[in-house]
C-alpha cells in the first residue's frame, strides 16, 4: 500500500490526497495552547475553526493501519474502501 503513495518517505504523515493546513503535531500544539491561554467560552469557536479530521475518519485510519499489520494488502484495501464509503455516506 505504501508503494501507491507519492512519496519516498517511509513515514506516513497524511492519509488524505490533499494535505491539511496544519500537521497533527501543530494541531496538538494549537489545542494545548488553547487550553492554557484561552477562556473556556472560546474553545468551541477555536476548535470549529481548526481543520481537524472527523473522529469517524480517524477510526478508519486506525482500523486500516492495524489491519495492514496482520492482513494481506488486497483485503486491507477492501476493508478501508468499505469503511470509508460507509462513513463518507
């Protein structure tokens, strides 16, 4: 599956064809700073403005990654496609 990605890097940082404006590390820093520096009344507004993947898509990534460790690639691709289609509607 990694060979299908347009990269020579062995570390996968995006599970989307279009990169998000901020990396997961940057988002983590932003959330930490929000909790430390912002009034709780603003947290929802700030979080809504962030480009954060849905929890459902995150779970698709987790399930696909775990499956890729123990199952053949063709089966993992089928599982990932069906999970993504079910969540995306």
